[in-house]
C-alpha cells in the first residue's frame, strides 16, 4: 500500500501547511508548474517525488523533470503531464496515446481547477489536484491524497489549505 500526495501549480511556493501533508505520504507527485527547484528540493528532503514540468517552468526544472511521466505504482499504470485536458476533452498532444494505450490513472494540472472524474469510455480515472500555490485565479489552495493498494486506487481525500 502506497500513500500518495498529489499537488500541482506551486509556482515557486512552499509552506508548512503543504509540508505537513508531505510528511504523511509515502510518495509525492507534482503535476507541473513547479516554479522553483527549491520547492522540489524541500519535498525531496522528506519523501520521494515524481513530477513533470509545466508551461511556466524554466530550463533548470526541465532538466530535472520530464514533460510526461508514465510509470507503474504497484499495479496501477499512471500517466502524469501538466497540460492534459480532461475526459473527453484531452489535450491534442495526449489524445492519440490515451486512446491507443489508456493508463488506469491520468493526472494533469494547469487549470488550477480541482477535478476528479472517470472516463467511462476508456476506463481511465482522471485527477487534477487544483493548485496549492498562491499565484493564479483559484480561490482556495488544494491538494489530493489517496492510496494505491495493489490495483486499487482508494481513500481519496481533498485537502483544502485555505485561501490563496
């Protein structure tokens, strides 16, 4: 069983309210717009991190993190990218691949809108954790926390960090 903390759109912001949840996770996944390697360094000092770069991330972040991450966590095929869209309106760059080879869990950021939904046609669970940074139009800073147990994704929680 693996406890996952999913976040996105930090835009260079990290604080104790986020780090509190980092400490409780087994792994942290970042869906892009990291903003500064200081963010991922603080996370990595506590827990393993997987992430992707987003559209605001500079060349230094792009050296550290890929545009797409596709991997297995226990028995779950996971794909993380920053600008991925959502069912059935996937981004053009991922549309063909997601239809041809759908993961079980598809994660994106970018919109600053927390959204969890099932693509019933493809059997893909989509998650966007919203934004936990202080930059953007979102009103409330959010994270997602869940557990992967074998092939199951369960115990999903929305964590609200308060107003930005």
